[in-house]
């Protein structure tokens, strides 16, 4: 049996209105064969039975630490609270409505770190989704080419971005805690899409990375009639991230050029969601989008390249409307056309 060096892992779990999911989430953590854990439950002012559940779990397992926020501050601040309280050498995040399904998942990541002590991060992909309203599992079969996902950051980042597989979720990696704390890589408070901004900040700091094709994380999709909308807050966040990173002065010019490939793909998302954005906000951001269209010069992904070439051929005005119409029809069908006029 391979010798496993003991190193503490801090598992950070923000908890908010997840009373019926928390037990399943924690069972996946308790069943891990790697036991040197610090489990941090951050009750983010949850109005249900979650605060009491967290306290009850802490009484039954000494590895559990509970933080109670008096008010709901959002996932970003909940994760930040967990980061500041963490004492483990490594950090991993888990959402309270999701769960782990491979009991050897953590030990597999630990083994990768043991083989190369210079690694800053080991990441993996989400391979299983549970559709909440049907209880149907969907397997995500896309795998990393492991020969291209180990090494220096810029090479790996470029590969992941080009294939459209740079996952923004913070829950798909184990990270050295000192890297986060020493470089103040915290989540931006108030963002709905805080994951995207944080992931870019994290990758700006790391040097050496590795990956696993790990069938560990099951993401629960909780769809209802409104949660799958392209909300104003989400589009505002995308715009914030674009402006922040496009205008940011970065000493590492190679990283900056690769980051722009990712940003070009994010920018192209506005084309396809244009008519799903609230009409008033759509009018507000139109000029800003037009002013930022030069980011498409960095396009390398299929989505961004299509937006780039149609913009060059047809102009911004017609291109954004055609792609917006395409996105609307693809998502909503003919009935979705009324959103153009009534959203």
C-alpha cells in the first residue's frame, strides 16, 4: 500500500436553505477514506433548520467547525469566512446541495500532491449531474487529456480555455491554502457569478497544476420556472468581470493574453443571451458591449470565433441581434420570441 503523508484538508461548505440536502452532502464527506479533515460549515443566516443541524453535526464529529452568520451575506462571503477560519494545508469547497460519490476521491488528490510537492492545485471535472425534479442522473463523459493538464499554468490554462473546459466552479479543485491566504485570493462580495472572477484571480497566482479524471462530484441541478432565467444580476456580473479583467494591468503578459481568450468566450455569451436579458438593462449595456467588441480579437473558442466573424461580416448591431434570436429560439422555441418585446 502506498504511504500517505498526513496533511490536513479543510473542506468548506456554505450552508443556506439546504436543510433537506445537508445530510446527503455530509455523508459523502464522512465516508471519505482520507480522514485528516477539518469540515467547516458556514451557516449563512439560513432561515430554516440548517443552523441547528450544523450545530448537531458538530456535536457528533469533532472535525466539524461551525460558523454562524447573523444575516445572509451570499456564497462569496460565506466562502471567505470559511477560508479565514481554515487551518488545513489544503482547501476544497463543496456546495451543501451537492455531494461526493467517490469515497477515495480525497486520497487520490493527496497522492498527486505527494508525488509533486511544487503543485499549487489539483483540479478535476464534474462528471455527474442530478436533475432535481426528475431524480435523473446525467453523466458528463468529457474527459481531460491528462498529458496536457499537468505542468505550468499558462500551458494548461490555454488548453482548457481553447476547448471550452475551464470550469469556473470553485468546487472542482484542491488548493494550497497558503497560496490563497498569502495572495488574498478571496471572493468578490456581492457578485452572483463570483466563481468566474475568483477563478481568474486564483489562476493568476498559481504556477504549477495537475488534473485528475475523477468521478467524485455530483452536482444537483435545482431547476424551476425562474432559476434558469438569464437574470439581470447575472448579466451585470458578467459585465463587471469583463470590465475588470479587460482593463486590468497584469505584469504577466502571457497570462493576460490567455485570460483574454476566456473573456472573449464570456463576451460572446452576451450575444446568445441578448434577448433573454431584461429589456431595460439590454438598452443600458448595448453601448458598453459595442465598445468592448475588440475583445473578440482574442477569440479562440468556437462560440467566440463565430461571434467574431459574424461581427466582422455583418457589423455589431445585426450580429448581436441574430445571435440573440438564435439563442432565444434554441432555449425557448417560437414562444420565446415574445420576450423580445415584453421582457
